[in-house]
C-alpha cells in the first residue's frame, strides 16, 4: 500500500514543464489568436502559465485600460479601472521592474491595499527600439517576484507586442506619427528651410493636361445625304471602299415611282388625244373652241407631272460627287430601311485627309488655346502616339450617344500617319502652364467644391 502521508511536492515539481517550454507554448498561442480581442485575453490571462499571479491589466496610452484578467469587458468608469489608469500612467516612463506602493505617489499608494496585491510587476510596451512606451502590463500577487520570472515576462510581453502590432489595424494618427518619425533629422532640424524648398517646388510651372477619349476622323469629309424619302434597294459600294467621281453609290426601290410614271404617261397621252379632237372641232364648233384652252392646260399639267416623276426616278440613283473613300458602317444594314430626305447615309473623304477628334468631359474642361498640343494614343498602337494641334473647340457642351455631355475638340495632324480613319484611343490635351501645386490639387479641390456645394 502506498503511504498517503508522504510529500508529493518533488513529484509535482518534476512533472512541471520547463519555463522555456511554457514560453514557447504561449508564443504559439498568441500567434494562433484570432483578432486583437483574443490576443489581449492571452496576455492578461494565459500569462499565468509562466508564473502565478492574482491580477493583471493591459493599459494603452491613448485608450486606457483595454483588458483585465478574469473579465470579458472593461468598464472605463469603474473606480478600480480609473485607479489602474492613473497607476499605469505614473509607471509609463519606467522600465520593466517590480512595483510596490512605495514606488507610487502618495495619493495612489493610499489605495494600493484596497485594489491591488502587495507585489506588482510592470512590463512596458513600445513600438520599437528607442521609442517611448505606448502602454504596458501590470501583474500583481502576494508573493515577491523572482528575477527569473521578471526576465521571462519581459521576453514574453516583448514577443506578444510584436504579434499584436502586426495584428492590429493602424489608425490614421499612428500612420501619421510613423511618417513623421521617418522624416530625416536634417529636415526636422530646419523645418522653415525645407518648408521654403517645398513651396518653391510646388510653385514650379508645369503644363496642365487632361485625358479624353478620341479617334482619327476625316478632316474635310463630303456628307452624302438621302435626296428624298424612300427605301434603299441596293448599295453599290462597300465599307471603306475607294470610289471615283460619278460612281453609283446606292439606289432606291423605284417600283412605286415607276408605276406612277406609267400612269402619268398614259394620262398625258389621253390628254394629248383630247387636245387634238378639240382642236379639230374648234374650226366648226364655238363651244369646242372655248373648251380648247382648258384642255391645253390639262395637257401641260400632265406633261409637267411626267417630267417631275422622271426626275424623281433619276434621283433614285445617287452618284459620288467626287473621288475618295466611302465611309459607311455596314451597307447591308441599309438595305430595305426607310430613310428620310436629308438623312446622312455616308461620308466621302480623301484617304490622307485626317485629323484628331476628342471629347473633353465637362468635369475635366481646361482652357485650350488654338495650337495647343495634342497626342492621340491609339488602342491599336499605344507606343506610337499621333501628334496634333488644336484647331477647334466647341463653344457648348454637346450630348454624346452615351448621354454624357462633352466639348468636341478637333486637332490637325502635325505630320501624316499610316493609321486608318476610325481607330480609337485616348487623347492627351495640354493647356497652359500652371503651378505644380495647382496641378496636383485641381481635381481634389473640384471634387471638394462639388461635395460641399461651394
């Protein structure tokens, strides 16, 4: 039988894990924590595995007490939390050390026995080497702290702080503070000199420019319009096909006009026969002589109608007024389509007569004097821009097919290009010179003015 009166302390001590194993286990637990809240819980509660303690608190310079051992949430207005906040603030400049009430001011030391165990351990937190403390952890228990425990807690909390820094989302103030710390010392020592240098750089003149959609278009096209109302029967040229002068382009469906012409010709013949009859009767009959003038008027009317219908029938065929290239989208789409007199059907232009057309959005409108520089970066050839000079800017914003309003800009080419008409791309429009600061802040200021309504 086993004697139950024998001490078990040596066996328990032998079964206890090594402090380094405990430290490694805590680090793994901290790395596996999901979120900042779980990471704070590990710091104030699981640190008990390194050395026993009764109370612990996690404190931050800006946010105060963030976590307490044994509690899920922290009540910021609780007397205990308010006292802890003042104690941690008093210890913020201290290195890692043991703390008793003798190390605190009298007003804080008077409440030490009421709120905290006799022996405390303070471990500060910092964002980097040489930086001031941003917070710290305070541990308390009734037994004194040993030197080994102090070293273990310092290593553990330093590792925990690195993990927490990578897990937390940086605030705008923190990012701004880091940016200020990264400024070279030579700049921080002479802020006025470097401010003057910055203002000089912002005052440097640069040429303002905007981007707009654009394409290559015919410079002086001849627009071919529908001469009359009707239905297109046939197209005799293809898209982008070279045509010669007086070449047949397209023709109307002439069945209706041809039938009307036949009827008019027959009516003219009938009126002519009646005119001969009345002319013969007018020699002997006084009544026929009076009706002869009316019959002649009818004959003239029928003759004019026949000539008009023949002229309309001739207009059913549209010919090229000059040589060039016929620009039409798809001839097959026009077949059988009713058109209105004056409607644009196609354009005819010289093959090398090209220019740049751009649509400047109203929000990006800038002053473009005549001769301002233009560069068209075609989607088909972005590495070989087409250069030009502004010759025309529309006075009013025009409505585009996409229901957006923009200013039409036309620019002549500085030299010829082998790219065909119709290729689209992005146009860079260059205006007058402005300070660099205005160039950088023009769009943000415009957006701010639109948002605040000023």
